[in-house]
C-alpha cells in the first residue's frame, strides 16, 4: 500500500513539475536585442545555464532552456518574451 501511495505521489510531483516548467513543445524564448542592455541578470538567475551574454546581448540556448521563465521575471527591461 505504501509503495502505491509513494508511486502516486511521485507521478503527481512529476506532473506538477512539468506544469510549472511551461510548455514542452518547440516554443522558444526570444530576446529583444534592442531592449536588452546586457546586464546579465537573466544569465545569473537561469538554473540551467541556458543564457550567455554575447557582444552585450543575452543569447538563449534553446537546447538547455526548460521554460522556467525565471529570466522573463528577472529582466529589468522586459527584453525576454
Ligand atoms: Fe538583457 Fe534582460 Fe538579460 Fe539584462 S536580464 S541581459 S536586459 S535580457
């Protein structure tokens, strides 16, 4: 019985994590280069190291991005969408 409950909790947790991380399709977060000031706050807040500042602009690696949206929330310029 306990094994069943633990399994059920595990599956529920997995579903909740996927729901919180956003869509798992080909959607890609983009950076408005005109708005980006290269402050690097998005790079610092990204838990997946998916963002790098290159030539003064944030660049998102879609292969590493998990759509947690922390960068979107952190960006002072609203440059990530
Ligand atoms: Fe650019 Fe916003 Fe990232 Fe700062 S937080 S580097 S303004 S995208």
